[in-house]
């Protein structure tokens, strides 16, 4: 049976929720999926899977180092297998130029040029940040009025779950339907 790896990095958990959603969508299509946080799974090998989706989130303009390391180590496999990349940021909510620039930097940093890229809006988890992080995030958000909320009394999720589903189903659609071919052929 086809098995897909979703290898991701996360700092506050939103990319983890997105990776789980991708895995759920894949499983609903009868394909096996495993979402793995790269922080605790350094030795995971894409060679054990039929396709790989890599994801990470942006903090201070950069994706997690764990994600870049994984891509550098496994670049040959990512180029051989069907693969895709998704980047989670707040820039993806109304500042696409920056969201795209983050991915361009990642490509330069790793040498990997994924054939399919998803730019997903993340979350502003004011209630979960410590005092300093909350203050800093509010300042950053205040500089871009009207796009993101400065109401620190609650968390704000900007992820478009339908977009995540479409990205996943489009990726699945590009895979050779091996199991289907076996049963019908
Ligand atoms: C300290 C901090 C720095 C961030 N820096 C950026 C940034 O430079 N650009 C951006 O678009 N989003 C930035 N974000 C927003 C995150 O990408 C967003 O909150 C995302 O949902 C985080 O995903 P994660 O929970 O999987 O780590 C930052 C968030 C935090 C908390």
C-alpha cells in the first residue's frame, strides 16, 4: 500500500495541526500517512515511503533548522520521490511576497527546489506566548494594521483548512494510483 510521510518542524504547534490535517485527508483517500515532528525523529528516512511532504513554520524570517537539516540530508530522495513542501507563516495571510521570499530563501539554503509548494497562514497564539513574545508579536502586528488582530486576550487562527485539503488532494492526484491499478488491472 502507498505510504506517505509528512515530515515537519513546529515551534508553537500550528504546523503540527496542519500536518495532522494533511495526514487525515490522505487517510480518507485510503492511503497510509504518517506525520512526524522532525524534532523527535532525526533518523526518519524518506526511502521507507512512496512520497514525502515536508513542512515548517517561519520564526524571525526562517524555517526551523531541523527542517533544513532533514532536507539537506535527504535531498536526493526528495528529488527522486514525489514530494512537496509547505510553509506556514503569518505573511501568507496578506503578504504573499514575503511568504514566497521565505520559501525562496529555504530553497537557496537547502538546494532543494520542490515541484509543489503550499503557503499556509498560521496562527497568532497570544494566550500561549510568554510575556515577551506576546509583546513582540503585538508590535509586529501593529505595524501592519488591519490584516492581523492585536487583541491579545485570545488566540487567532488564520489557517485556511480548505486550502490545506486542496493542496493535499492535488498532491495525491499527481501520484500514480498503484493500488487502484492493481485491483482494476
Ligand atoms: C516569535 C515569532 C516570530 C515569528 N516570525 C514570523 C516572521 O518572521 N514572519 C512570518 O510571516 N510569521 C512569523 N511568525 C508567525 C508564525 O509563522 C506563525 O505563528 C505560525 O503559525 C507558527 O507555526 P508553528 O506553531 O508551527 O511554529 C512568528 C511567530 C512567532 C511566535
